[in-house]
């Protein structure tokens, strides 16, 4: 019986032991497999505690000042409520303003740009009698006639060549009438105005006018044209001079000379004041030379085609195209042999190089292009104007660049002539392209843009579109400095260097982005930073370097990663102009074609931009960083869960094997802990774990069984093997292999301290100083005596005192007050007492008694080491900042050691580098307590209740919560646990990816086609806690999406039909009517196709989109495209012909019937006649009616000069018909 | 016959000619006669001078002094002053919208407050505007001119009757014409003379300068640009200077022949943040 009982109990024990063994086997393997995880989990538990500063560095540094990558510079957008105001309170007319800034009785159109309003519409103001037509005039400013056409395309505004004796003038017919009358040319004659002659032809026509001696009564003589002579009633002798002996006039030869209007040369002048032949010292007494007008080839110096007889003492045959012009010898202190005038050299000498009159060239302050334009620089255009070098600075802040061409193609022949122009710098578009789909592709062909490839490490490379010539920013104007900070912030990027422990060694090995730990990171990032504008480490125009960036390693500045001194020296060299370097003349033809600007393009060189092979866009360029983050994220979260569920307890009553298994588990854990203590690699950890397990198993076996004293040789062998394994394992160290975050912070450029270089701005009269230029030379530099004749750049007075700090009382968050204010600081406290609530945006500021640069940190350290700028990297008076503080309890659970009390240590330095004494301390505390608040959704993208495209099937939703959370959504309003869709919330605690908080994403499917979609979102905070300890939304956040009722359509495009015009150029108003779609419609047009569209200036609120063009006659095809805010678009095209009727009326038949003349024309017209001649003033002619058929009475023997004008204003310059009545 | 050269006779008395005393007495008589005659003539002249001139300072009779000339000189001065102001103040007697540059106020002819947009021509038909400005500016002066003329002639004893005045100013090539009409009657002892036309022409290049200025303004308002250096090349009689200052363009158009300078400013397509 006793034996049976023993056998039965042994069977039971065996069975249990076998079960335990089997279970343990799996468990054992599981633990081995998880040794890496356990290793890292244990490491996390014992992880070094972070201070608040470290939390701050991980969050606020990267997000508070992180620039929103989408920066738009559209000038057509209007803030809500704004509109066009006719007269504002500051007496500005026709400007965009808020309604309360508009004078009470002034017209105001909300939401409209002024160009779209009636009261600010530009038109043409004219006076037909005087022939004056002025463009772009407001109707209220015009006291005569005003029409809506801003281009003044009216018949009377046509320009033609007015013949005024020996001179010509390119003007309207009305002006020609005035001039002719005044010059007594129209007294009895007519007005010689030729419509079909252009300006160049008119200029040449002057040289063709035949002049001669007009002998008047009494022997007087005038040297004029035949027509003028006829008006004077004299006898005309063509090509004769008034001093001709044959004419026997009272005019005699002299030794005087003069310049003649409209002519280049120096001319002899006779005693009557008439010009004679070109001054030639050898012919002053030559009677033959004073007889007739000399032929051109007989004139002195006619072969001097290169110099134009410049500076000749003997010959006055000047030629402006060859480089000389008639000028006063007295004024120029020139000794001419005879007379008072000479041919002045109109060429210029500039820095040893000769330039012809009219040539222009570009001058730069330093290197240009590729983002290398230095701070304070601008492009300059110099012109040689009649021997004087004239400077024309291109727009400041490099809003214009200077381009130069050295040759012109004239009829297939290359003519060397330097010509330059200041053209707008398209830098804004380059920046904007980065936020557009396919932006880098568009960048390749965009004007003045280039693709910068940042390639530092294997997972830190990206392409970005940057301006070829980055713009400058005002260094003193606050709004500009704010924009500059945002723009420069685009250059703030973090590279995560990923490491892991060596498998078989004690160190770490780099898995990704190792090269970010080299100087290449700072070099490439600084180039990127400088390429955005006046940012980063860069120099000014005198080569003074200013740092303006920071490189941190895990939140701590690491100067070993800064730019090397040799690299900085290279940057300093950029302040020296590069000989022969000019801004590239890019291919404008595509844009000119799109704009419908016809005419020959200037010489064009194909863009020489290099496009990189890697076409990653900016967002995906961060993929390396994202991968690194995922490494970081997946390990810790997973590990924590396992730790809590992974421990096995010891169960009494188990057999030795069970004990062994248990012991093995315990031993393994012991081994792992030991490995961690010794900082072993995963391999070493595994060995330690196994060895520990073996030892543990033996101990467990014997410990639970016969006792440790009974361990036999086998048991000891196992123990020894285990120990050997542990010893071997201890040889494989792992070290600390956390990822390393290397951040490059790109800051706005700040001038060097002091004002030692201010006066250098005044040195060069050919480079006049400006505010931008002056302020770039030093923080203490300012433009003085502004507006006076003594405007100079000088240094501000150094009062020798430190800035005094005080609270910025007008800037503080609601419910917060400045408390305990003293000269050494203040506290920020809720007005009701206590501490500030967590996750509340806290806005406050400091005011300094003078311009100062303020910085702060959480430790009292030297100014250079303070990590944060208060108010920006600039010299300001008001220093404002805003950030939100997390719940300290959240941080503590994440390993942050912070109780909620916070002190900021602030120091400020003035423009001369004088620091305030000690630290200005700002104290605050944050409520720490039981978190009973559920997360809040603070932002959604797309915005709530926004429209999406008609055919869009899904929406990529991004929400931002104020604290770290996990979120779900459903189409039903149900509790979170039943919601079908979980959002992806990839942020980790302390590293929110949005400035407002933590981001979650999901794709919302828009099912059946309907107009409204409603989604319910709920979130829970503190994802590291059990659900029972977390706070979940009890009410859903309702997110709605709408579709438009219909897709946007273009209803009509006008003009759509051909039309006739009476002028060479016609004002055409393109009118596009749209409907449907979303609430904002934006249209664009092109004359060349849909590839290059030009956007209309509009706000988006209109359904009628207009654009005014000035078009010549001919066929027109205009492509239009309109888009709404959802991205849906519609296209259209219109074709029309502008028919210019330029033909004058023709006589079909004319006959006389007794004392009447009958006239029939080929088209309707108004006809008049004169008895004096063909060139009569139209208004003074005798009208014979309007129509196609005419009949008028005539007197026998009289000669009738008849002219007819059709409805388009076409009238012959001479007579239509001359008849003598019989 | 008395010998005029009495002293030479005296030296001859030793030759037996008349004694000195007798010669002297005879000489004296002749001299006295001559002196008396001369004296009479002198007195008559003086009396005649005062009789004929009648008044302070005048050496000419009113019949020789035209009231037209009097007024013209006065009007010319007034108009020249106005023209100087116009040239300095960009087409206005007093500049209305200006920018301070190098210690001077430069008047805007084309302006828009907003950035990137072409300007509005705020002084269209500049010639006509300048004509009106001059007309208004000289109105009081014209009245003063006629007042001074009237006083002057009344002081000379004339009666001066004046009618209503009408005038206009025209900017014309090479000069400024003032068409001034006022009926003036001068009545005196010699009769009555009537005058009506007091028009005057003042040589000035302002008309031509304004033409150039309008070209510049039209270019700026349409293209935000004017190729002033090319213009100077084709029309060398004008020097055009331009300075860029505070998002505005400061223009100066100089007529090289006379040195007259038209100054103005433009704010168009400003590249302002």
C-alpha cells in the first residue's frame, strides 16, 4: 500500500514537472529572445533623469521657433474685414486698410482689391485740344475728360512725327498743332503730322529736312526749311547759307560758333545768328565754306567714326553715336581754337575701363549668386551718360538684381555694346515652391531659383528650392525681423545619429547619419541657412563675420561642430566682388510669351542651373530623421509593456525542475541586470543571461530539492560552465548607445556688436549709403540726418550704460500677471494666485531701456552660452516670447525630474556689447497634480468644416492635441473603445511635432457621394498608463468635411468675338465668369498655354475675374484656368481678333455739276476742305458733311483741298483730293 | 572886334598896341555879353526842364513811357517767380504730397501707398495744371502791377481809367505766354491814350521740361520704369537724374541749355515688406 502511494505521487509530480519543463522551455527561449529588449528595458528603468532644461531643449528649441515651411508672399490676399479704402485717416488714397482706418465718408469696399473697385479704378485723363493723354488717373483727379481705359488707347492719343521746320517731335496730333502754331509754322499753312512714322523714324526724319537760306525783305535772312520760309513769305534757296555772296544778304561771316538744337555738331554762326557749316578752324575765313551747305563727306573729321572728333580743338563735327557732342568750352575749361564750343567726349572711364556713351554695366558689392550675396549688399547699375558715370542702384534688400548683356544681335551681326538692367528678384517664388507639390521640379525652370542639395549623411539628405540671390531683411524694422526669423527658421533642422551596441564588443556602432557628427553638417546646413536670406553665419559688405547659428548635440551647444576658421575665412572672401561675375540673364521668353508681351526678346542664355539627381522633396528629405525617430520610439514603448508582464513569480510546491526553470528565469534576469551594470553588449548580455540561468537552474534544482549542500559533481559542472559563460559575457561591453540628436539652428543675421565700421558706408559716392547697408555694418550703426543733405551712416552714441530691463506690461497672457517686480526680475503668476496651468500658452515679455539682444536659459551661465533668444536674434526694445509648459507629473513619469518650479535667467547686451549686471530672473510655477483632464484637439488640418474637392475620395486628416494622446475616430458618436479606426499618433512624450502639440494622423474615407461628412474623434491621454488611469474624452470632437455642390466651372470668357478698333493698341478687358465649386476662386491666364500661367491679382471672393491688357491688332488666344480652395480646377480658352482699320477713306467717284461738286467715298467719313492747303488744322476746315456721299458748292477758279476722316479717325496726312473748280 | 585872346594882346603892349587897361575894358564887355547870353540860355533850359518834366525823378514825359512796358516788366517778374516755384515744387506752387530728400521736399507726381503696384498719376494734364497754378499765383501780383502803374501815371498828372482785367497763362514751346487784357485810358493835357493788350512772353523751357516729365510719369505708372538714360541719349538737350530713396524715385530733369531744373518724385512698385 505504501509503495502504491509513492508510485502514484511520483507520477503526479513527474507530470507536473514535465508540464513545467515544457512551459519553461518556451518561457526560457522567450526570455533569451527578449534579452535585447530586457537589456534596453532595464536600461530605461535606470535611465538618467532629465532636467527641465533637457526637456525644453528637446521640445521648445525644435518647435517653438520652428518655421512653418509654407510661407506665402501673395500680395493679393486680404486679411478678414480688410478692403479697399478710398481715403484713409492717414490721407492715403486707394489703399488696402481696415474699415476703422477709413475716413467716415470715404467709399470702402470690403474684401476687394482697389483695382477691382469703381472708385479706385484707373482711367485715361485727356484734353483733346492740347493733345495730352495721361494714363492711370483716378476720375476724381481729372478735371477734363476721363474714360475707363487706363492705357489711353484713343485715336487722339496716337503718336506720330510732327515736322517742325528743321526739327521733328514724336507727339500726338494735338500737340503738333500747338507746336506748329507757336512756331508760326501753322499760321497760314497746315500741320505736318505723320502718323505712320515711328519714333526712330521721326528722329531720322529730322536729319533729312532740307534747309537753306530764306531771304526776306531788306536783305534779312533766316536759315530754315522751305516750308518755314514759305510761311515767312521769303525766297527760299535750298542748300545756300545766308552768308552766300550770291544772295547779297546782310548776314556776314563771323568767328563765332554755337550748338544747334537737334544736332550734334559745333556750327559756325553768321552775324544774323543763323547756323552755317560745321566748325572747321581751317575754313573760318574760307568764303566758299560760307557759301553753301557742305556735303557730309567734305566736313572735317568725317572719318573719325570711333571718336566723333571728341576733344578736337579744330573740328566741330561731333557725333553722339561715335562718342561726342557739342558742349560749352568755357564750362568745361577746354581751349578750343575758335569760338566757345567744342566736341566733348561723351565716353566714360571707370576703373581703367572705357565705356561708350549710353553703355551701362553692373557692379556688385561682393560675390553674387548661389546664395552668396552678402548682408547689406545690393546690385548697382552704372550708366555712361555724356561722359559722366551715373549710378542707378537696383532696389535695396536685393529685391532687384542687375543683369548685363555685352553684345546685341543686330540683323545677324553681333554688335558689342554693354547694356544692363535692374530686374525684379523672384526670390519669394523660390521659397514658396517648397510647399507645393512637385515644387522642386518647378524650381528647375523658375526664374532666379536654384536647387540646393543638402547631403550630409546617409539618411540626412534632401533637396530644397532656394533663391539664386537671397533677399535681405531690414535689420531694424520689427515686422521685417519677425518675418526674417520665420524664414531663417526653415533652416533649423535636426539630424539624428543612430547607434546601437556592438554585437560582439563593448562599444557602440553607428547605424545611421554618422557624418552628422562632422563639420560637414554645419557647413552644409549653414550654406542652406545663408541661402534663405540674411541668415546664419555670414559676412557683411566689409567682410565682418557674424555667427547667428547654433549647433547642439543632444540639446547642448557643441562648438566642436561649428564652422572651422578656414571655412569662415572662405565666407569672408565673399565680400570681395568676383571679377567678371554677373547675374545670369535667364530665359524670360517663356514668361513673356505667357504674359502675351510680344516683340523681340533680349539676348537670352539658357539657364545654367544644375539639377541634382536626387529629387526628393523637402518633406521626404526628413525621412532619415523619421527613421531614426522610429528606432527610438519602438524600442522603449514595447519594452515597458513587456517588463510589467514579464516577471514570473515563484510558486511553492514545485519540483526541483520547476524550481530549476524558475531559477533559470530568475538567474537570467539576474544575469541581465548584471550585464546592464557592467554595460555589456547584447551578445554579452545574452551570455550572462544564459550563464545566470544555468546557475540559477542548478541552484533552484538543488535548492528546492535536496538542498544546496547536496549539489553533486554534475551540478557543480553546470555551475562552473555557467560561471565561465558569465565571465565570457562580461568581456563584451556595450557602453551608452543612445541616439544623438544634432541640431543646426538657423537664426536671422545680426550685425556685429559696435559701430566701428559705420562710416565706411559713406566712403563711396558711387555707392550711396542706405539704411540697410548702414545697419549691416554694426549693431550701433544707424542712418543719421535722414532726409537732409547730410545723410550719413554713423554710430549711435554709446552711453556706457547697460540696458535696464522691466516687464513688458502690454504683453501678457490673459489671467496672468507680472508679480514681485523688482530691478532683478519678476514672477509670472495667475491673477488668482497659485501656479500656471499646464499646457497653457504663456506669453510674456521684457522691455529694455535701449536696443538690446536678450537671451535666457535655465541655468545662470555666461551670455554666449545662454541657449535661447528672448524675442529673436535681434536688437530690440520689446522682447516677447510665448511657450507652453507641460504637466510636471507627466514629465516625471517619463523620467524628467522637474517639480513645476521654473526660473529663467535673462541677460541682455546693448549694441556696444554692454551686458546688464547679473541676471534678470523670471520665476514661474506650473500646477502639478493629478491629471484629470482629457486631451483637447487644438488644431486640425484640413480645418474643420472645410471644403474638399468634388471627386476627392479621402482626406488625410491631421489633428493636434495639447498633450500626448492616442486617438480614434468613427462615423458614429460612440465611446472610444468601440470606435473602429485608430489614428496613428507617432509623437513621443516631450517631442511634439507641431508647435501646438502632439500630432495624430488618419485617412478619412469619404464614402458615397454626398455633401456633408461628419466624423467623431475621441482621445485618451497618458498612453503609458493603464486605461483605468487615463483620461478619455467623454464627448467627441466633431470633425466635418464638406463638398461643394458642384465642381468649379468657367461659365464664360470674354472677349470671345472679333472686334474693330481705331487705334494701333487696344485696351482689352479679359473677363472670366466662374461658378460652382468652393468659396474662393482664383484664376490665372496665359497667352502661350497651360504650362505657364500667370495668376490674377485677386482675393478669391469674386466670381467675375478681370484683367486688363494692352494688345496690338491681331489674333489673340488666351488660356484661362480657375481653381478653388479644394484644388478642383477648370480650364477655358478664348480666341478673338482685334481688327485695326487703318485704311484712310478712298474716293470712289468725284464730279462737278455746275457749281456743285459731288464726292462719293468707299466708306463713311467726315469731310472738310480748305482753300489754303492740305495741311490745314482739322477743326478749322470747312465741313462738307458726313457719310459716304457729299455735295458742296464751289466757286469757279478756286482750288479746294479736301480731307476726310473715317469713324476710326483715319485721315490722310495730306489731301484726299485737290480740285480746281471750273 | 574884340579879340578874345586878351592875354596875348597884353603881352604885345610893349609893341605899341593898346594899353592893357584899354584892351581889358574892351575885352570885358565882350565877355560879359557872352556870359549874359549863356546865362539866359541856361536859365531858360532849367526852367524849361522843370516845366516840362513836372514831378520827382522823371526825366521822360509820360507820352514816352508806355504803361504796357511798365506792366510787362512787373508781370514778367511775377511769372518768373512762379515758374521758379513750379520747377522746384514739382508742378505746384506749394507742394502737396512730398518726400524729404537731401533737405528738400520733393513733390510726388505719381504715387501709390501700397507696395508692388504701379502708381496713380495724381497730377494729370500737368501743363494745364501748371497754367492754373501760375494764374492763381500771379493774380494778386497782376493787380499790384496795375496799381503801381496807375499810381505812377497819376503822380505825373494823368487820369487813369481802368476796366476789368482778364488774363490767362499758356505754357508754350520755349516760353510762357501771359495773355493779359485790361482796358486802360490815360488822359492828360496832351490827350487820351488807350491801352488794352498787356500780354507778355517769358522765355522759359518749362513747357519742354513738362513734356519730358510727363513721359517719365507715364512710363512709371505703366511699367514702373522709365529708361531715362536712353532718353537722355536720344535727347541730349535734357539731363535726367534719378535717385532711389526710401522706396521712391527722386527725379530731376534739367534743360542743359538754360540750366532750369524740374524736380519731382514717384512712388511706384515699391518693393517694401
